[in-house]
């Protein structure tokens, strides 16, 4: 079984279902294991292009409304798209649209077409920051037909908020709007000057409003966000993102000259993360301040709880707080940090260290290959064993960072111009990355087991970072009898799963693995036999 991650906006596998893009869900090769000879078929005029059951009388949709993917940058003009599936001579097509909640439709201009085809029409005079409903309409001499009613937002520079077509963020106003669509997906398309948040325009004296309870994807694409200003000394959870959880992925985001002040849980990029939220290839500089005694304040992240991640990231930000103040992270409780570093000055009353302010080990805690600058931070301790202190000269030497990938993830400028000679994260277009490599070590074809409990040995490898895998097992009649899903971390992982068979026979197994940005791949099918007689 599988589901559409674009239409559902869910990026991770749940239960036995496997995620697919809308395009994949409408492509015959995706369903190679399905019986398309007598049970299923794919017909673009039926079931919205998804697989349909043969013999079922699906009502043919005369005209179909397509999702809006792109808009003009002034937000007042939208390009609406539709498809005429069943032409009847010369057919007039147009769109109806209205603000969400209005009862009256507005008709667009129209065009005449006489063949099955896609079409598009511009509508203008839209109100910025407004949700619109729209539907495709087809009219011939006798019939008026309507497509499904969909929505678009007259605000972002493009996209529809899905994983495949994330909303495009081009300025600080759109960046602030992200907080109103916290389960959607976003892509920054240029450098953003956020200095307006310092006492100007809509923000006033308190500055940018943190993006709270975020669970989507935000890809900064390596562009800068400069001059971010947040000044709420009496409020908790202050940062560009106030709270990220579960499926949240924040990557390739670079904050320059950020000035962030809050009370408790304060970080330039993220105030608080929990339950699997991840940060990759991101950085910060500026000043971050926590005003309470136990401030949980960090240069990049204020606090990390329960299996959240920071990977391949760094901070030069100055950190000021009470206790639990760290150059990169203020509090790490059962969370994971890989290949990251901090250089900023850290000032605090207690538990104020060069890398992490306070560490609580146990659970999913795992921190390796991290560093802090002993000279620039003013700290002789990084805060436990999570990081290694180095001199400034060592921190500007590539050989210090033996496990950092300087081919794809990191760069270093020996002339000390870029990032003052420290390792930096270049722009990485992670969405274009290939899927994980899958090796099925055992059992392979013609393998036999004299035990009903079969060990399935797997090796997974990805250029970036692995996220999850699913093992599927079929019996000899190709009936699915078992699925096993699990999360996985790192670039290389060797795992073993156990299949408890209820009977002897020949079984087929296959692996699907995904990396942390949603690139997925399938292994080939392999067989094994269980024979306990």
C-alpha cells in the first residue's frame, strides 16, 4: 500500500504504507506488482489519473481543475490551470474563483477549445495574503460542467505547499507568513533582508514573530536571511522557528547578523525541537540572549529534546544567558548532534560552555565529531564529551575535521575570506539528491533456513543522511505477509530484522529506503525458503 505525500503533505512512512509523489502515484511503473491486466488500470480521464479498478463505472470528469504552481511576484495575479477531458465540439472553458468564505463566484475570461488538452488563464485583482477557492468550468451548447474546487494563497512567490512544489519564499513578509502554514513545505529562492523586523513596517518594537509548531520542510537553499530581529525578553520560545517537531526538516538556512532576545528556550534559528525534528547544513551569527536564570539559550538552537537532530551545522553567534548557555545548543536532552561546531563568545552564570550548555544523556542521545573554538568562545570546556575543543588555527584547518565531507557538504577557504577561514556550508540543492543504495546481504536467492525465525541482513548507504526503511515480505502466491518499518540515522547503516514465519515455504522480500529529504529507492526482489521439515 502507498499514499500520496504531495496531496497529504506527510513526508514520512506511517505503518505499512509507502510514500509516493503525485506524479509517481499516476505512473503505471509505480504499480508493477499490481495486477493491471484484469484488476487495475491507469486512465487519465478516470479517478483523477490515479489507479482505478476495472469494471467500476467511474464518472468521467468533463473538466479538471489543476493545482496552482506559480504566481506573479506581486501576488495580485494568478495563473489558473485546468484540463478539458471530454470535448464536445467547440467548448468554452473558464474559471470561477472567490475569496474563501464568500458565496459569490467571479468568472474569469474564457477561451474556446475543441480537443482534449490542458489550458491556463490569468486572473487579476487578487487581494494579497488571501485564500482563494477556484474551479475549472466547461460550457457547450447544452451542458455546464465543473471541476473540483481547490484553493490557492495569493501570497507566496509560487508553489502549492506540497513536498514536490513547496511554497516559494522571496522576502521577509513571506517568511513571516510561513507561520500560518506550519504543516506545509517551503523553499527560499533568494537572499532575504529581514532588517524590516527591527522596529519597522508591521513588526514594531518586538520584531519577527517566531514560526511555532512547525512540522513541514523549510529549505533555505543556501541563501542568507540577514538582520533578523526578535526582542521579547519576557517571552519563551524565541527564534526564527519557535518550536519544530516530528517531521520538521530545516535545512540550508543561514542567518546573518541576527539579534534574538527571549526569556526561556532561545536560539537564533530554532528555540526548541522535539520528537525527531531535524536541522541540516545551517548556520547563524549575531547575538542570542536568554533573560531567565535557566535560559536554555544557544547560538543555533535553544533546546533539543527526544531524538531531534542537528547535522553539519555551525554557529558564530555570541550567546548571553543565565545557566544552560551553549555556543551551538543551550540544552541537549536525549538528542543528536553530528559534524557541527561553534565559535561564538558564551557568557552565563552557570553551565555556560563553548558547545552545549547542559547535556542529559540516555535515550536517543548521540553526539559525535563536533568542535568548539577554545579561544574565541572564551571557554575551556565544550560542555561534556559531545565536542572537542580546538585552537582558532586548528579550527581553520581542514584536517581537523576528518569526518566532514568537503566534497559535497562543507567548504573551507584557505585565504580566510569566506567565513573567516572556518568551514562553511555551501548551497546544497538536497532535493536533487539520489536515493539511498540498498544491499540485501542475507538471505539471497536460493537461501534456505531450517528455522521459522529468519534474520534479514541489510546495508543502507546515502550521500546525505538516512531516515527510514521498510522491509516487505510476500509468500509464494505473492500475498503480502509482513512489513517491518524502522527509522535509521547516519550515512551508512547495517541492520538486521527478524521475520517470524508461521509456515514453511518460499518467500520474496524487498527493501524500500528513504533519506532525510524524502528521496526513496527500492531494492530488487530476492527470495528465500523456509524448510523446517
